[in-house]
């Protein structure tokens, strides 16, 4: 990988902002309350400001225009590889987000084959079956910790849908390896000492790599419907396909990109449904109208109210709240000059709470996504939980599909309750998750 050194602090000294504590910078404030930090710095310096984290100096660009500039990236000024590489390069090398421009387009075109409608329909059948198997076993429980149980379900789902592995000891081993590698990506100690997260993650990644590599020849010749087999067979319009190394790197990355994002969003959705029983009833009424627990691909349009609820939660608790890039040449934004190799962050979570774009932005109000109000259409980059431009989440349709069929089965099977005094305070970064596991009461419908 070509390594360009990030712009040093002196190259950014002309920009408004601050360095925070020596070496640590704003890292602690960011980890504990990133929204408060962003708000404080915005109030003091405006929509473009400099900040520092553990020796990395970055420029934060706020607002929908900044999101459009960076994500649409008409002039190919921003590298995703150099932005995300800081955290993801070691454990998730060569994933789609770690590729730029022509190389990225080449890989994305081939990968698209695994996300076509026919492939999604197959995934849907398998996911429906997994959910229908898991939900009845949850039972009528008073202190039901929603987050860990949902995580188990989404992990089993991934083993089945992504890897084509049935539940059992092998799926458990792969799930553990996968959880270790994701946790390691954000480990504070960046030295692989046995017993610590980074070492566990490297061992976990190797287990996944060995599992995948050993099965590629068989999967290339199979007609199995799982995502791994789809990637092995994927070809673009010009007949180009992935090498064995590509398949391995893309699969490990896909598992990571798909997992915590969906688990986080559906956990937050369960909380808002428990807090707003009137919304549970509205969804239940639509779901009963379908007349089946197992929604088909063609039923998905009828579940638009479920989508509105999911979107409102993606807005309130954006699973990818910050998106990093690095400038590859000097650019100007709103009168500020950013030199080449500046580490840049845009902040969907901030724009998702902007009172200029959203009425009462801190309120749970899924009707704002309905056809009459359509607040998300006030600007093309007002609502970007899946990013935008060339790196727009390739799993967006998959995520909506999974969310809809899950919520459909959930409301048909259970009423969710949470005490009025309960405060939902998910740990905000890197991906929102409740430290207490989200204790809910489940009542059978
Ligand atoms: C609620 C669920 C999800 C959210 C909020 C989400 C969010 C995002 C965002 C914001 C990006 C763009 C990052 C950037 O521009 O730097 C992205 C990219 C990506 N996502 Fe998702 N994602 C979700 C689910 C999924 C799923 C289910 C999959 C796979 C099945 C997936 C696979 C990917 C991949 C491979 C990329 C890289 C695309 C590229 O670089 O071209 N994501 N996701």
C-alpha cells in the first residue's frame, strides 16, 4: 500500500480549531460524548474546525454541503482508503472501502453480482427461516437483554447467509473468530500481545481466512446461494472475476461491515418501539394485513411503515456517525484551504439532527419520512446513514430487507415494554450499542 504521510499540525495551523490535551488530543472527550464535543467545537469555531486524536490531526467539515462535497467527490479529491486505513487496514485489508477510484470501481462492479435481486431473494428466504426459528425461543421474559440476544441471532444469520454454514460448533467457532477481529479493529493497545484484543483479533482473522481459502475451489463450482459462493462465482459485464485473495478479503470485510451496523440499528429500533407502543400497534396492523409471518420479497413494498420506523432510528442513532477521508490534493471549502493529505471527517449524525432540515430533530417521529412530509428529501445529502456517491453502502437494500422482515416477525410475535423511567444511552462510538444490553419485557401477542 502506498503510504502518504498525513498533513502535520503545522500545515493545518491556519485553520480554526484546537489540539486538546497533549498527545491524547480530544480522544477522551470523543469516546465519552462525541456529540457534545462536535457541538462545543462548532459553537466556538464554526462548521470547519481542526481537532486531534492520539497524534492524528483531522479537519471536521459539518453540514449537508460538506457531506455532498466529500461523499459525491466529483473531482476525485478524497481517498477512502487513506481515511479508513487508520483503523481498518490491519484486520480488514483490501475491503471495498479501502479501495479508491478505478480500482474501487473494478471491484465494486464484480461484487454487485452478489447483491442483485435474485441473490437478495435467496438471502431473504434463509433469513426468514433463521428469525422464525430464533424468536419463539426468546419467550415471555421480564428482564430480556435485547442486544446480546439479537447479536446472537445476527451472527447465526451471517454464518448461514454469508458463509453457508449451518448452526453448530463450526458456526460458533467462526462467530467467535469474527467477533474477536471486529473488537480488535478498535483496540487501544496497538501491539499484538497474547491475551490482548489485537492479538485475539489477528488469530480470529487467520481462522476466518483459512476457513474461506480452503473452501473456494468447491464454492466456485457450486450453485449454492450464500454470499461467499456468490462472490466466488461473481463476474462483471466484461467477464472479470475475483482472485482467491480478493474473495477472502472481501468476505471478511463484508462480515464486518454488515454486522454491528444492523445489530445496532435494530437494537435502537426495539427500544423506540417499546417506548412508543402506539407505533408497535401501527406496525402490527400492517403486518397482520400481510397474512403471513414470512414476508416474501414482493411483500417488502407493503412494509413501508416498518421502513419509516427503521429510517427514523437510523437518523436518531446513526450507526456510522463519522465518515473519514484524506485529501489527495489541496482543496478549498467555504473559504478554508485544506492541504493535500489532510485527514477529513464528515458527520452524518450531526446533519441528521440539524433543526434547519428536520422538525423537532430530537423527537422520534417516523411520519417525517412519510410521503406527505418527506423531510429527508429537503436536501440530497440531508439523510445519509448509508453514505453516498461511489462508496454508498452496497448492502443498503440488504439492510432494509433484513430490518423489515425482522420487525414484521417481531411485532407479530411480541409486545415490547420498557419502564417510563428507563433512559436509553447507547455507548456512542464506534457504533452505538447499549452498555446494559437494553433490558426489555417481552409479552407474547
Ligand atoms: C444499518 C445497516 C448499515 C449501515 C448504517 C451501513 C452504513 C454504511 C456506510 C455509511 C457506508 C459508507 C462508508 C463510506 O463512505 O466511507 C457503507 C459502506 C459499505 N457497506 Fe454498509 N451499512 C449497513 C449495512 C451493510 C450490510 C448489511 C452490508 C453487506 C451485506 C454492508 C456492506 C458495506 C460495504 C461492502 C461497504 C463499502 C462500499 C464501498 O466502499 O463501495 N453494509 N455502509
